[in-house]
């Protein structure tokens, strides 16, 4: 990245990562911002995915584990959890591992946060035909 | 305020401020509390608006900027954000400024909180015919 | 509890407490976890209710007061507040005391959290025919 | 409170409650605000204690239980927990009950919040010669 | 920003903004990251200040009002509040306005968060010879 | 775990896991609870480590990634972050991976939380002779 890039090139770079990780769910979020906050959409793509997610120091599945932990702890992030539970599945985490991560969150964030995350996962798994988790 | 006032006078004083800032949205919140927690409704009006909001040291638009920042950071306050995005528009902030404040929140609270606030603003702007924001 | 118990016995012990405190609302939460995270359901019952709630050092009504305070402060826990407002009524707190606790939360968590908790209580009270609160 | 009162009278009314509940710890907080935010000090006393705490609908010990729950869940409130653990002891809660409330918080807020609250209690109990808790 | 820029140019662009807003306090934070997380330091400067803060849609003083609100609500951000209370003074907010913003935060985040922010401001004001605030 | 176990056996089971993951740092936390809240210490060991951490569905390093994400997002958990950054190193995560996880947290929790976590890591790395991180 020492070379010179345009704003558009940085966006394109991030968009490839967003598509690979989040698929249409990510694209839908960016689309929903077009008429109200296009710059926020640009920055999620160009910075969040182009500058941060695409760095080599941490595997995509490891990034999703950290992210699932953060979104569970924050609370009130069910739409983002939906996107990232899908993303976690896309990059190779199993439903069992995701559920295990949320079980662990009970010890650090308490049962209410763990429950909200787990029931969000249930909806995602149901849509993808992954229930029951065994 | 050195003079003697009744509880009812303090309520009336706050109600004028609530109506000026929040309009019917604020009145609806107070109304919804009537049969369950009238004292909470009283205190929001008499204290929140009568004692705090009506102080002269900070302009109404500045108070809304602080408030939008707080509600975004707290999370899970979409109903209150709806009231205060309306209030922000009522006291002179533009849709562009509100969106810019939420963009800035990404750096301090992260993208999930920024997204939730921005998509709440989108609903308010749509109801008031203010989309697209350019 | 110095004696030897099986995992199933610990679950049964917690289930009796869960039923006494939360009634069908608690059972429904555990049921909803069956096909996605049965271990989380087990731990809520066996540990949360069997090990923590059933300890003798604090009265059930006192436990609910602490819990209502926590859930209000956390935010984004409306489903859990619904269960615990019901539980609070089940163990002897009055609607007036619950509303008073939420009023007090305004001073420690601010009006938005107090409002969300109070309006959740309003729904519970309405379902149980307890409105208006006077 | 239907009668007419001055701002000063409302302050005096709250101050009596503050002294009864929080003792010198509360007075020290108000004193520390004198040269930077005297209005905040006024409102904590006149509104927080005069209008909210002094209401008859919930016993002082019950108010402390709710408050300990909220401060634990909020996190980052160790100075306020110190004041309120002292207050809880002042209005009749035992060290055992306070510790039991924080143990319960592990199930709702997770171990980190429960630990921070418990270790704050340990300092208060040490100062008051209440260790060990048995 | 349609033109092509290097990573270094974006850093330099942000650094000018950081220096203008935060002065040595901001530079110290970046310096403290050099041996542990230089990329985080880079992104705070190049993205936070270069891409977000430097946008024209919101005045620097308005950005600080939003930021003070967010940091107060988040809690546990006293080091960042220290930087931003200094920044707020640097871009033209008065001590009175800052204190008024924190007073308002009592209504939205509760007294504990308002107190922590106000006592952080007291330290900053003391260092800059701005006490008492009248 | 279908077999019958005593409370003491469950504690011993968890203690082996606690020692393996957290080393003396974990033991020190439990020790500090002995005279104030021995039951909390028991439950952290017997339940947190014995029942949750020791489950086979998620690797120890993966559990630490989730946990670092949660503690960063919660805020105000610097003592627990210190324990878990040490634990993360103990189970095979590199300083570079830990720092990368905290960099990513900037996108989900904002810079203040990312900074507090990173500067906590700096202290741990310094004590273990792991600076600079390159």
C-alpha cells in the first residue's frame, strides 16, 4: 500500500473483501445507505474492509470470532450479528463453534447477551437449513 | 428560579420547552406513560426539560448534538433517537449535519452503532420528505 | 451441596427454581434453545437457577430488584426484562414497586433506559390486567 | 409537594436524604463539584435525592439493591459503587447480602463486572472492619 | 480526494488535523503506540483525523460536542475524555459549555457517567488554570 | 459428565483448566476473593473454567479471541484484559495477532475501546519482554 491509490481504488479493494466475507448481506447494508449516508457506506467498504479486514495478520475465521465476541458484548447489534454470523459460516466456522462462542459469552457478558446472540444465530441457521445444531 | 414554584408550575415550564423541541413526538411519550408511570412522565417534563434543557448555557442545537452522540453510543435507544433526530431538525440542524455526526460516531463507537443511528435517521428523514440527503 | 450429584440432578434442581420464579416464560426460553443451543439452556437452568438463584443469602424479591436494575442498565434486554418483570410480580413485588425501581433508574442510567424498561413493564402489566398502576 | 417551594428548599430537602443515606461520602462528591459544576451538585441533591430517593414507594434498602445492580451492569462506576456500597450498609443491607447480589450479577452481566463490583466491596468492607465476610 | 494519494500522504493530511485539534495530547497517544501497535496509530491519524474529522460538513466545535456526548455515554474512556476536553477548549468551546453538556448527560446517561466526565473536566481545567468555572 | 460429581470435584476440574490457561494471574484473582466472596471464586473456577472453558467444541486459542473481543467491547475491564492477554499468549496466540484483533476492534467498538485494550496489551508485553511488536 505504499503506492498511490485513488479513493475509488480503495473502495474497489474493500468491495472485493466485503463480497468475499459478507456476500449479499453486506452489499444490502451498503445499498441501504445510498440515499442517506453514502459516505458511511464508502468508509465501511474502503476502510473497514479495504484497510482493516484485508490485513494479513489474522485469519478471516479468527476475525469473525473476535467480531462475534464484540457484537455480543455491545448488545443491541442484532442486525450486525445477523450479517456476521452469516460471514462466520462463509469463512469456515461451523454452527457448533459459533454456538460455543456464544455459550462462552455467558461467562463474560451474562446470559441476556448470550441469549440474544444465540437466538439471532437460530434465525440465521434456520434460513440456511442448518437446524438442529447437534 | 430563586422564587417559589409549585410542582405544577415546574411541569408547565418544562412542557413549553418539550413542545418547542420535540413537538408531538415528545408529547406522545409522556402520554404513553400516563397509565403506568405518570411520575416518570412528570419528571422527564419538569426536570429534564424544565430544569436541564431550558438552561441558557448551551444552544438547543448544541444540546441536540451532544444528545445524538450519547444516544448513538448507548445503543438500544432507537425510539429515543427517533424523537431526538426530529428534535434536531426542529431546532435547526440539517440532515447533512446529523448524518455527519453519525459518521463521526463510527470512529468513537464503531460501525454497528453508527449504522443503527443512521438507519434510524433514514426513517425520520423519509417521513419528513428529506431523502435523499445530498 | 457437598454431596455427589449428577448433571441431570443439578438440572432438575434448577428447573424447580426456574418454574417457581419465571413460570412458563422461563420454560419457553429454554424450549426455544433446544434445537440450537441445548447446552446454553442447560446452564441457565442448572447453573443460573440451580446454583445461583437458589442460594439462601438473598430473598427472591431482592434478587429480582437487583436483576431489574441490571437489565435496565444493560439496555437491549427487553425480552429478558419481560421475563423478569413477570418474575418480580410472581415473587411478591407490586407493580408500584417495579415502576418505582425504574423511576430510580432514570437517575443512574438516564431517561432512555428508564423509558424502555417502563414501557416493557406496561406491556407485561397490560397482559396481566394490572393497568392502570396507581 | 403540591405546595410552593423554592429551589433552596428543594435542595435542603434532598440534602437531608443524602446525609441519611450516603453520609460524608455523598457530601464529599457534592463538595468536589463546587468549583467546577455546582449545578450538577445541586441537581444530584435536589432532584436525585430530594425528588427521587425520598419518594415513599420503595424502601431505602430496596433502592440500594436496584442501584447496586445498575452500577455493576454499567461498568466503570467504581467511585459510585464505593458510595453506594457504603450507603447499602448504612440502610441495613448486610455484607453477605451485598456480596450475594454481586454473585448474582455474574449471571446477568458476566464475571468481569461481578469481579469489579466485588473487589470494590472488599475495599469498603476493609475500611469498615467488616472482613472477612462469612 | 478524487486524486491519487499515498498512504503517507493520507497520514500527513491527518496529522495536520490532529495537531490542530488535539495538540500534544493527541501526538502523545500516537507516540505511545509506536512500539506496540503502529498501525492503530496510523489509522487514528490517517483515517480518524484525515478522512473523518477533516470533512467539511460539521464544524470542529460541533464535532467535539458530539464526541463529548459519546465518550461520556460509553464510560471507561477517561483518557480519551481528557484529550477531547482539551480539544474542545482548543476549538472554541468554553468551560461553561462543556460543563453544561455534561450536566445534560445526566438526563440521558445518569449521574454516574455525568460525574465521571465532570471530574475529568475538573482535572483538565485545573491544569489549564480555568477553575473555578462560573 | 453424566457421572456423579461433588462440588469439590467440579472445583478441582476447573482449577486444572484455570492453571493451564491463566497461570498465576488467575490464581491471584481467586485468592483475592477468599475473604470477601469465596463463592464467586468457586463459581469462576468450577463453572467458568470447569463447565464452560473445558468444553471441547472450541479451541483454547479461539476462546481467547472471542474473549478479547468481549472484554474490549465491554470497556472498564482492564484487569480482566490483563489476565486474558496473558492467557492468549499462554495458549499460542502471538502478540501480532492480539494487536491485530484490537486493531479490528476499532471498526466495531471505536478507537477509545481499541486504545484502552492496546495499551493494556503494551503493559503485558512489556512485562514479558515482548516489545517492540513488529
